[in-house]
C-alpha cells in the first residue's frame, strides 16, 4: 500500500511540473493578445473536473482501493494536461 501512495505522489509531482509548463505557454499566448485561450482554459478545467469525479465515483462504486481511485483521477488530469501541452506547442 505504501508503494502505491509513493507512485501516486510521484505522479502528482509530475502533473504539477507539466501543469506549470502549460500555464506558462498559455500566459505567453495571452501576452500576444490571443484571449481565446481564457474561455478555453475555464471550460477545459470544468470538463476535466467532471470526468475525474465521475471516474472516481465509478471506481469507488466498484470497490477499488483508495490509491487506485486517486491514481485514476491523476491519470485523467495528466491526460488533459498533455493534450493541452501538445496543442499549445504548435
């Protein structure tokens, strides 16, 4: 169980690093006058929150252990952050 939480902590740290990179790229876009990113950012956060919550609720209902549920939530967020990073790098 401890190993599961350590993997979770590492994944959370990586998510934090990736999210900082995306935030920096978004700020650079906004600084150039592209304000379309503002609305997109808010709507994407809401969608990711809903998806992660639904996934967590489903996993909990199926009886999964807490580390598995938490890791599933992080996977959802990391997937969204990576998609944003790819889009913003273009």
